[in-house]
C-alpha cells in the first residue's frame, strides 16, 4: 500500500460525509453530510463555505448543464442555485416509499443521471434500485433489489458504467450504450473480503477507477480490465468517496464517515468525518453534467 500525504482541508465532523464533486465554475468542492442534512463546500483559495441546511437527507450531488447543482434528497431530485439557496424539485423518486432515500449518483457523458435508492431505516433490506434519468426528464428503473448502491461512475468515453451494491463486496462494470442508455455485459472487476466494502468511486483522465474502501482505510485504483494498480492509505477507516478537483484536477479529495465509530475509534481517527486531500500523479476528468431543460426549472418549488 502506498503512503499518501493526506491532509484535512475541511473539518466538518460529518456523520456521513459523501458525494464530493468539483464545481469548476465556482472553484468549489461540494460535498454532503447525509445524516446532518447539510450541503458543504470547500474553496481551495479561501477555505470552507458556510454550510447550507437541507430539508431532508441528501444522497448525491451533480453539476447541472446550466451550471448549478442537482441534489438527490429523500423526496426526489432537486435543482439548487446555491448563492440564492433556491430549491426546485425536478423529479419525484419513490414517492410511495417513504422509508427509502437516494444514495450515490453521477451523470454520464450524454447528460443522463445514474443514481440509486436504498432503505434509510438501517434494516438492510434489498428494497432499493438503480435508476437512470434521461435527458428528456423520464426516469427508468434499471436494476431492482439493491441494498446499498455505490461506486456509480462512468468511463471517460461514456461507454462503461461502474457500480457496486456494497454488501455484495463487488465492483462491477457494464457496457453502456450511449444512444439508448441501455446496460449489458455485466462483469465483476474487483472483489473485497472481510469487513471491507466498496463505497464511492471516481474516474481519472486515463480511465482509472478510484474506489473508497469502507473498513479498509484506503482508496484503490483499478485499471479498466480490473487490475489493481495501486492503493493509497488514508487516515480514516471509513473513507466514503474520492473526487478529483483543483484547477488542474490533480488534487484527490476524499470524504469520510464518523457514523458507526465508537468513542475510542473516534479518538484514534481525528480526521473521521472530514474532507481530506492529497496531490496525485494523474489528473481527473471535468465532471460530467446532468442535462436540464427550461421545463425542469419551471416546476413548482
């Protein structure tokens, strides 16, 4: 395992820090505290931003095609103008399943949003799903019977979707047909053992897949053929998702979790729940953006 000089850049003490995404227009790394119901932001030039309270538990952040934010909340997908704290709901998701919430999601190269849902009650049932929101606003249920959807990421050319149902302890890949958005050719890229599970993922400019390993205190980089290229040790046992950011996209940010750690573990892991960062050898990719239309923004708030 390679040692990396990770430093804490935003000590937000998040119960579950998640979903980091680099907003190049604002030079801000956005992330969330799920149970704390906060949108968090870090600007490398000046430091943390004031947190934005959210009306429900969030599960994902994406950049919209017109330059603002998409949030996945318990009540569906919302558009947010952060400077005005202006929220607009654009898609109802699982409105008939109040015990579920959204978890993890990223756009693909063609403006669709891939995202998951899961049980928010902690019962461990496979009651969630993987969804796809098409560019016309229609939402399709792609994979049922999901317990904890994670590691959603898309290859640089848009032809491969990565995904993990974390309790299965597998990172899988699908061929993604760009015109239709259909998935095929499921294959397992990596397996995890013991208490380790794949959590969030991101892609670099060479097509490498970076995966946060919950319970493993590391971030793994896999090649597209499933070869483990390297592992970076992190100063937290429960890293949740990596993301590339900074003006040159060569800073690797990693969110982390305090939840599920006892007092002794928290004393040993002062960085738990913070945003940590290190410089890396390869650049990331600019974030793919979710297509949004004027009709989305005209919906009731």
